[in-house]
C-alpha cells in the first residue's frame, strides 16, 4: 500500500489533512462571495448593482448546486467509496471555479456557481464520513471539529483576501479571490489518492483482508492483534445486521416501522440526522457568514470599507474561539455543547434585535442611534464566539456518528442536502428580508436559537466517547424518541456495559492470556502505569462476562 510508511497517528494525521483541506475550501467558498457581492466592478459588470433580488439569487444559487451534489451522494457514494467520491467532487468544483473566474455576465456566473456547488455538496457529504470511519472513538469528535475549524480558517482567509483586494481597481479585485480556491484543490489532488479507504466501507464490500490491514495500520498494531480482530468482527456484525434489516427509502420517508425492518431504529437515525443540520441553518449563521458586510452596511449603517474590515476582524475572533471546541467536544459531550452555545446565540440575537430596533427608531437622537448601532457590532462578534465553539462543528460531526453503517453515506448525504436547501432559503431571503422588515427580521433567529435548547435536551442522544457500533447498538435496543431520562443516552462518558462487552470480546479473541490482555491496553509511556490495573480488571470479569461475550458474537 502506498501509505505503508505512515502508520498510527501519522496516517490519521494525513487523512485529517485531506479532509481539513476539503473543509477549508468549503469555508473559503462560503465566505468569498460575501466580499465579491459588494465589489463595485462585479456589480457593474453583471448589471445587478441596483437589484437586491438578483444579488441574492446569484449568491444563493450556489446552495442549490450544493443541495444537488449532496443528494447525488445517496446514489454514487457507496458504489464509488469515500476517496473516489471526493476526487470526483473536487474535479467538478474545478470546472465551476473556472466558469466563475472567467464570467462576464449573469448566466455564466450562475452556471459556474451551480457547478461549483455540486462539487462542494459531494465533498462536504463525504469528507466527515471518511474522517469518522478512519478515526478512533476517542479522537473522532476532536478531528471532525478540527476540520470545521479549518472551515472557519477558509472563511477568515476569504474575508481578508477580499478586503485586501478591495484596494485594487478592475475585475482582478474579485477574479483573483475566486481563483485562490485552486490552492486547496491542488492539495486535495496531491493527498487523497494515496490515503487509505474507509475500512468500514471495505468490509461492507466484502474486502475484509484489505480492511483489516487498514484497521491495523490506523492503530499501529499487527493484523492478528486481538483488538484489531475485535474491531473487525464488530464492524462485520454491524454489516450483517444492516444487510438483514435494510429499510427501503420509500418506507423510511413514510416513517414505516416494524419488526422485520428494524424500522423504529432506522427512522430515529434518519430523524436525528436531519434535525442536526436543520437546526444549524436556522441559527442565523448564514445571515452573517454570506452577508456580514451587507448587514453591517444596511442594518448598522457602516461604510463599505469599514464593514469589510470588521468582517475580517470578526472572522479572526471566530477562528480563535472555535479552538475551545477541540478539547471540550469530548469532555462536555455533543448535547451540552449544543445547549450551552444555543443559549449564548439566543442572547446575542436578542441583543442584536434590540440594538437595531433602536438604531432605526426615529424618536431617538442621531447620536444615541449610532451608539445602539455600534453596540450591535459587539453582539455580532459574540454570536460567532458561541457558534464557533458549539454549532460550527457538532452538526457536521453528529450525522457521521448517528447513522448506521448502511445509512452513513446516505444519511450524511441527505443531512447535508437538507443543510444546503435550508441554507439556500436563508441566503435567498436575507437581503429582501432586511430591506422589507428591518429590525424585525432578526426576531426570527432569536426565536429559533431559544427553541434549540429544549429540542437538544429532549431528543438528542449523546455520541461522545462511543464507537460507531455502540451507537448502532443503542438505537437497536432503544426506540424512544425522548432520551432525556435515559442515562446511557445522556452521559458524555461511554456506558460501562459497552466497555465490558468490548473487553469480554477482546478476552475471548486473545485466548485470555495475560500477555495479550496487556498488549490490548498498551499505551504511551505516560499511561503505562495503568496497564496492570486495566489487565487485572479485564481478567477479573469472570465467567458472567464470558457469557455476555457469547451473546455478542
């Protein structure tokens, strides 16, 4: 294999580099048009300077492409595999980028935006799944959050590039920012082909020997190591169960449940998968990520140059505070992180609504109105702090964990497609909404952010510190929509019974020898002191765990 010299952490690092580059490209594409759409040369050339409706359509049509691309992964994702799907998406993005860079009119720009969106929709549906399926359970959350931080880095980069190019006259001021995305496209072509395919996808295709080697390489162990054998058998169990209990799409969309299809479990997978993406889009993030300069110009009253500068400064703050999510996504868990941050986002939009209300109030003096406008800027910044910590990464991570193996690509694709169609709705209505409703437009996002708190508390099961197969087992055993009373569903730590089942399975696969048990728990030098205690714990499980092991197998 081409990656054989890079095993363990190094191999995971390179998969992360490829997936993170893909998400950086996504963030750059998402942010760059916010600067392009307020560039005079661009507006004059396309003849849309005094047409807010066409401005929003040219911007938002990209999301229609993303929706179509994400939806296509439902059919092409499983046959092609994770790597080939990403390479196809990258190629399509390249075509769309060229069309945008060379555009001299609205039709070509729209076609370019749609084609680039199709490629981005394919990639954003696939990269988190590939990352999740090649990562350890203890790393998975951190790595996908890092990917989304790279998305913020791309967003930040686009803001500063468009701000810098605003000093340059002519069409290069917007063509060059659009061309810079080829830097990330070239990195994807240079990394993805030589990296390992998802071992879970390989096992589902019957390529077990190849998958076992990749599992061993990712863990930096031998193929016949008991832990690798246990992982492989666990995945094969999930594959066999899915083959016997596949739910047809028509039944799933109708909410069909039943013993034969394991339908209740499947429908809950499906429901949670789409909820996570929908709630993120209704948080109001794309009101500002696509249009922050426009919002600051039209709602706050800033001039073009200052609005661009503040958008760039905000993106730096956004990036820095999002780093808080890396260590805490596993420590706090997905549920707490989303609830805490939703509450913060609610307070910010409430303050923004009040400030802009009094900024528009004719009965106040001009000086006082300016003070309210300036105060609103601080809350736009603070909103990005809360969103960056919690809601930027977790809604992308959650669908890759919550879906069963047979549904993981389809579910992630459908969730991402839902994300993009709602994204289109928000981006399409924002300029006309601000123009028609003024400060009342921001009430919408205030209400949505508050509603997310009870929704997450009542309905969202925790996935932190669980293997993907643990999540499969949870849904197989639990069919309740409400999860807030179930300790196994709400704990940010892996339930003990899952630990016991895994240890018992490893014990059986290692023939219960002290040497193999200690090898299973081999850790870095700083953790070696706990090896003996862990080995004794496993060996002390006794006959009753061996009975559980037989049940699992």
